[in-house]
């Protein structure tokens, strides 16, 4: 699984690859309890450039974490 993003600041394309998909599908994200959702976000963050990382702290709502994951 890989994500392709464009960096406007460097005028380049960034490819971020994962050894395995961090989640199955939209339905999986919707039904996922918060601890698993945060684990998915942290797994994705471990491979993303800092500017693209997903906020998943205690002050972030579950829906916002899901939305950020789905945007990727």
C-alpha cells in the first residue's frame, strides 16, 4: 500500500509506502474503538513526513482522526 502526495514547497511528489494496510476499509474505521484508531494513526504517522502527520492526541475527537485518515 502506498500514498502519493504532492509537496508544493519543494515542487515534488512524495511516495509513502506501508508493508501492510493499516486498516481494512471505511467500515473498519467507523467501528474501530479509539485505542485502535489512535494506533492506526500512529502507524501511519510513523511513515509520513511531519507536515502530513495525523493529530491523534487526547484533545482530538475520534471523528477528526477518522476524517484525517480517510483524507489520505
